[in-house]
């Protein structure tokens, strides 16, 4: 694999990457500070470049787990953290802090 920034290699979408990129593109429509999809693609590219031949006992690629965790964290941060801050702000107003 050539480096993605060299212009010789195009980013290839595969099942794990597609799931994450679809989730992030959807979340970008809902949040104030959108996620830089190109930077995420670079991270996925290099994970695949350096760990693409490693497999888990299940047969899944080694890099699939961090991508799955990223999907869960992206959902939580985009959807739940704002609710948490609203709740904290509400209690601070009630307590006049």
C-alpha cells in the first residue's frame, strides 16, 4: 500500500470502514462541530496498512475492533454528552452555582 497522501493510492472503502464513515456522516448532520472525515479515512487507511494482515481468532481483521469501538464512542459523544451537559447546567441553575 502506498501512503494515502502520496497521490498514488486511493482510499478504499470496505465493510468496517463503510460502517464507521456512514455513522460519522450521519452524525455530522446533527452536531455543531463536524468530524473531519478525511482525517478519519487516513486513520483507517494506516490501520489497515500496518495491521491488515493480522487477524483475530474469530477471523475478523485485527483493526475491526477499534473501528467498532469508535462507532460506539461517536454515538455516545454526539448524542449523550450534550444531554449530560444540559442536565448539569440545569442543576447548577437550581443550586445557583
